[in-house]
C-alpha cells in the first residue's frame, strides 16, 4: 500500500509501531508453541528440528542397553522390611513402643500408630550375590543374580493418589505424562502394527487412579497407553464385520488414507486429529498382527507352566506376564502390568495379605525373567518391579487390631533387572527399622532418569515445550543417574 506523500513518522509513531512488532513476535512465539508443540527429543544444542509426532522408531541421545521396558507395578505399597530389607533390630523390638517421636514417621497422624512390628516372614540369602529375600518369594529368589534391589527409594507423599502420580509421571498431581508416554515420545516403536505403549490390567478391576496411570497428558495423544482388555477379546471391534477380497480392502484403505491426508492438510498443527488418524491406521494394521501376538495357545506346555498359567492363584497374572514377553518379542516399546485397585495396601493382617499377593505374582514374575533370559531378550529388556511407597516399622491400629502397617514415603524397595542393570546388586541402605534411607538415597526422579538412561535417553534433553517452557519427566531439580547399578 502506498503511503501519502506527506507521511512523516514522529518519534512517538516509531516506538508505537516497534512495540506492536515486539508484542506481535511474542504472540507468534506463544501461538507457535501451542500449535506446534515443543522441540523434539533430539533438542538440546543448536536449532531444533521440526517436531514429528508419530510412532516411527527414533534414535536416542546415545547408544542404549535397553530397547524396551516391562513395568510390573505392585499397587498399594509392598512392605520393604517384610520382603527385601530384613531388620534384626526391628525384630528384637517387636511389640515394644516406637522409641522416637511418632510424628517422625511422616504419615497423616499419630492416633493409629501401634507398637514396633517385626518382620512377618523368614529371610534367606540367595544366589552367588547372597541377596536377601523373604521365603514368600521363592521363585523370584532363584533369579537373585539377575536382579538389582534398590532398598533406598523414597518419595514425597504418603497418600496413594499423589504417590501414584509421582511414581508414574514424576509429579504429585494429575495432568502430566507418564514414564511410558515419555518413552514412546522419545523413541517411537519398532513395530508399527501394534501399539507402542500397552497396558495389561487386572480382570478384577482397574488400579487406583485408573487411566491416569498411563496418560499422555499434554503430550500428543499418540503417546498414551493402550489398554488391552483382561478378559474376552483384548481389543474390541478389531475384526471386520464381513470378509471381502484383499484387493478391495487394500483399495479402500488407500482411498481412506488419501482422504485422511487431504483432511489433515486443511487442518495443520492439530495433534488430536493426527492422533486420531494414526489410531485408525494402527487399528487397520493390527487386524493383521494383533491376534497372532496375543494368542498364547501355541506356547509350549513347559512355558505355560513356568508362568503359572492354568494354576488357580497365578493364571491371570501369569497370562499377562506371558503376553508382555510376546509383546517385547515383537518390538513393543513399553508394557505395564497392573493388579486391581491396591492389593498390597496392608493396613490390617499384613502377613496374610502379602502372602496372598506373593502367591499371585511371584511365580509369573520369575517365569518372565527366566523366559526373557533363555530367549536372549533380558539383556535388551528392562524389567521394573515396585509400588508407590513402602510401609512403616510400627503396626497400625485398625479397629481393635494391630496387625498391619501404615504408608511410609521415607523408604521403600524397588528392583530392576536386565537392560543394562547390574544383576546381583543390593543398593542403598535404610536405618535399623527400615523406616528412613541412610545411604545412597534414590528419589523418584533419580529412578526415572536412570530408566531413561538405559534406553539411551538423556533426561535433560527429553522435553516438550508447553506454553514456551520445557517440560520434563524429571522436573526442574536436577536428578542423578544411578550409575552404580548400571552394567
């Protein structure tokens, strides 16, 4: 547009227009972050490449030891001093008052605190490493030399909801992506015909916090977990309603893909649309491969027995552990296995409660480790076992009973195996009561940073820009990679 010949901008005009330009650039920057998301997983130095929100396999930041993860999540908080961290001093004080300030136990109040409660099961040392485990875990104990026990885990909150958000997403509140979502955001998947992130939950019900345990939150929806149904058909509506010649099916899919792309081109920078189109494409591809991946009928009888399939106590959990092996065998990146609600939450009758949970899970978990190992998959598969927090050294009053333990955020045990982890290692130390960490503490952020490291991901470089700020799984405070447990 031609300016009038008399146009002669003043000093005030100049700064007003400059201000508009600065505000305009700022607005454009914020909108670009909202529409285009953040820098990709490879960002960290120089110009960031354009984001690519799909599940195609991606390279990490450095060579990885682990290619995939199986997270066996023990909802409710297993008791560290009853399963993995024996405490002779605590046993000698059984039935005596807690010697310190009850408020130091760090839970909601002191009214229900009972007396000191010794370990509920005998312990033995196992393997060449001499790792301690309770006798209610006889099968897992046989795999001691492949396991790294972390006895010095701690978290920030004694409530289930918040502690679950923390262990899965690195935050105490809902609305943040989970470890599985960050993993597939960073690495994609080796198998484009199955979901990259699969959740195997319990036929008895959903875990506490439900689908928030596998949400992608503000990451593109492509990266959320896909739940396979525990009974009946794992995936509804997977089979076509009627059969037709393969050439007709291929032609129809090609036309549909073209229509999808035309629709997408007219609506750029819309991750929900991209995710929906991708999910439909994945569903079509799954028709060719999902049935085979989820069919355990051709597994050898010896393998089924190893997982406890067909046995009353272990059949359900054993089937899910076996499915997890079949999925990593086919290139799925991240698998979570859950129990219902929170069966390890032993506020009363801990001895019977934990025994029942061990009877359901011990043999399948050990079978999974053994099967991965004999197939040459354990070296490239990181297996994680643990809950959201531990239990107190004191008993808890429930009614007129003092037979259970309360929540303990100051110390708990998790373990890892395979995927670059040093087997036969016991790391960290708690006090004489198993109540608080006294040596080599491992925070949840340290735990996450270490898991990402085994996958070839730098937790500082794995981020997603939201509202102009880089969001990370491991938060703002710099965690550490626990290099002492890496092989």
